[in-house]
C-alpha cells in the first residue's frame, strides 16, 4: 500500500513494511527537481516506513531536532542538502546579499542539535564554498553548493565502507558482537559506522550473533538497529540496557562496536547515553571496545570529553513515551542527557576511514589526519 498526503507543506509517503526491505531505502536524499530533502522518518520505525519530502527550512530544522533524521553522518548529509535548498531559494543580486541570507540559514540549521559535530561540520564546509568563491555570480554559487552537498553524501558512502573494512578485520565469522544505539545504515548514507563491519560481512557470507542494547529512552537499538540487522539476515537479539553485563559475563560477546557523535582530541568519545557504562563493562570483562566514526566526527578543537556540550532532552521521553500511561509520578525531576562519553582509557581503538587509531589517542588521531591530508593530495 502506498499513499501520498500533503500536510504542513511536506509530503508523506507511507509504505507498508512488508512491501520493501528497509535496507533498500535511502536514509537521506535530495530531490532537486522538487527542491526537497527526502528522509526516512525514523521516529515511525519499525511500525511503518514513512518517507518525508521536506521543502521548508522549519521542517528540516524540526526533522533534525525531533530525530526524524538522526545519526551523526546522516545529520551532516541532511544539513548539507538543507542549507543548499535554503541557498537555492535565495533571491539576491549581489554576493553580499546572498551571503548574508546564506549565513542566516546556516546558523538556523546549526542550532537544531549542539552535540553532533557533523551538523556544524557539514554546514561550515558548505559555507567555505561561498566564502571561497566571492567572485562568482549567484547562480554559479548555487551550482557550486549543489555539487558540494552531493559530494558530502558520496563521501559518506565511501567513508562508511572503509570503516566497515577496517572493522571487519577485527572480527571473525561466528563472533558475538554487542552494539549500543543505532550507528547503522539508518544513521548514515549506507552501511553505517558501527554496523558497517556486520553488513559488509553479510555481503561476504559471514554470520555474526549481534546483541543490541534497546538504548533507553528512545529505543534506537530496539527500534532501529534490530530492525535493519534483522532485515539484513543477521542473528539479532535485543537486550535491555541493564542486561549488557550478563551477556558479557556469559562469554557471548567477542567485540563491541559503537558509533560516535563527537570525539575529542584526547580520544574521549561522545555517543548515545549509556555508552560509557558499556565501555566500563567491556573493560572489566576484557572485551575489545571499538568506537567507529569518520574523521568528520573527530573534533581536534575539543581537548577532552568534559568540554563537549551535552544536549538535554525533554522529560517526557523518559516518563511518557512508549507507555499507554505516564510511568512516573507527576512532579518528579527527570535528568535526560542525550549523550555521555567513554573515557579514552576504556577504548581499544577508534575506527576511521583512514585506519584504526590506538592509544595514546593524542598522537594516533593526529596520525589519522596526516594520512587523510596525504590521501587528499593525490
């Protein structure tokens, strides 16, 4: 069944789950002909697959804030497409007028979520296109911005595959793997970061036993990771977050892969709330704990995890969401940080598209960026 609804100036495309495997959808896409950002509404998964065609900046901002599009790489791609669409709609005759309107649009989108560095990274990259081409006409600037946002997505696909290749070298057929939150294809343009080794392994006929933490309070592990892994034919078991210790103690986990929303220069890795606890458990049980993310997620301007701004989410996500009735007394306080960070001393390796960084991260991350610079010169 397929239906199209016009609502709040964007189009919903609702598709029955049974019609199409979730792995065949694009998480984020650009419909340039209709000036729309196209995303999977991840707040509706796994119950229904709903494709949103967003044409207004306020709807794109809301999609990022409300986690309709989520995952650091996917947010970056969406931001690139979003600010291009804003630029495309600008009516200006001079560079100064165009840049003023572009900068306002860029800063507006950048305010949606403070922790995910890929949001500001993609928007800053798009801004550099404008700043570096002040001699160009407005139509030329718009075309350059179009090329850049498409390049951001193409690079994301390549980066995720590279991360998958490096990650796959660390595990073997039949291994048990634990993951937290969703850093799979639904969080990127393809493959994912933390789930990329698993998806690549499946392409090559390998089998893994994956335990996915449900990831309270928004259940990205149960709703999203389990959904895409199961669709890809992976042996998948959902566990409550507080069951991770028992699963590790049972000897069922040989490696842990998680994504990241920002990595500090010292290797502290910020990811979905609960990641720090998983890392502590992994250290206790002697299980390798790997953080997976592209270099765009590594912020060498942030010295340590304590310096990362942690987004605070609404209390209702803890007390009311997913329940038929409110599950906490009215008036109690709620602490709901979206992220925490794993201390660098708990991390076995940080897997990037240019290799695996190992402790000490203050040195190895610099080496990763050196490799990146050398590769870009070729």
